[in-house]
């Protein structure tokens, strides 16, 4: 119901987002999860989206041609915490949002199951072995998170473990050929594949006349770059939205078209897109 969401975003944010309302059926609304729909937390398992985020995604999906969450989380996590009940909603079928996990190495299917990228599956035994070694050597407070097709070492609650994590990840890269990727108080190992949020955005933009992406971390930079390239080469209307907090990487803020403060303002902007009148 109009007016039922949070206060509208600042005027400048609305001005930059308004072109997305000109042709909703051919517009893509895409967002990250952690730090964007969900506040950053000490332990990754404790992350939860802001209340009503799942219903908001469904509302957006009924208005816009494509709505997707593209995250470093596994698809199963995204479906568990963002999918809402109802025919055709929650995975990628009908009017529901799409869920794309592990930076594009997993995606939700029409029936809500998870489809892994075949090239990534071959690396699962290598990742499992690396996970075992990292867990065996992890100091107190460091957390080794297995995602199946990726493994992440977190030191948010044990800042002294950063040096160990950097060395351990470097050793695994040399041993296995996996690639290291930096995140918020974390390092992640992934298969050495040309798959990231940028390649995902390139695919999602096919047939679109406008698109936006909300993100907060270094892993979102390829998505911002893909939007900028689509704007230059294909004339697509694009908006990159950085969701900022006190530890935001400056590169993310510099690459964005507009900056909002935290998941609260990000969700407010998405509410506005869901309810604002269509523009000409």
C-alpha cells in the first residue's frame, strides 16, 4: 500500500533513480545482500535482512522486468531469508525475484532449487581440502566459513588473526591455484574462473533499457563497472548505488553514481522505486 514503507530517500537520490521509472517492464533492479539489505554483523550466520525485505523484493518484481539479489552468499541462504510464500514467488519463477549466489557460481532455478556453475563444481574437492587445512590452523576467534564452491576466512571478532589469514590464504593460493578475493575483514578463496558480479550483470542486462545495482563492498565493483560499460556502449540508463558505512572501501564510494547511508537508506530507496509514480 502506498505510503506504508519508510520515509522517502533524499531528493538527490530520488532524482538519480527517477529514470528507472520510465520503462519498468524493461528495467532491472539488482542488489547485494550483506551490508545492503542486511546490516554487517560479527558472525556471518547471524546476518538477517531488514524486516520486510523479502516482501519488498516481491513487490518490486511485480513492477519491474527483472529483480535480482546477487550475493557472495549461497543461493540456499538467500532463499531461506528472502523468499516469501506464494505461487511463483521466492526463487526465479513467476513474478518472484531471482537469487544468484557465490558471485555467479550458483543461481536459483524456476522451481527454487540451486543450479551450480558446472565449471565451479569441479573445484569442490580442492575447496573442501583447503577448508580442512584452514580450519586446522585457524587461531581463536578466526572463523572459516565453507560455502561449498568458496571458502571465506573472517577475522572481524579477532583482528589479530588478520596476519595469519593473509599468510594462510596466500599459501592456499600457491598450493591449489584457487584465487583470493578481499572482503570486509575477510579473505575468500574461489575457483579461478571468469565469474564475478560484473559478468552476472552483463547477462542480466540483456534486453534491458535501464538498470541499477545496490552494493557496499569491493566485490560489488565489477557490477558497477558492468553498468558503466552498458551505459557507454549500449545507451542503457544505469545507476550504481553505494551503500556506505564507517568502514566502506573508498573505491566503492568513488565508483558509484550516488551514495546512501546503510541498509536502512538502501531499503528506503527500493521502497520508493516500488511505489513512486511512473515517469515519462
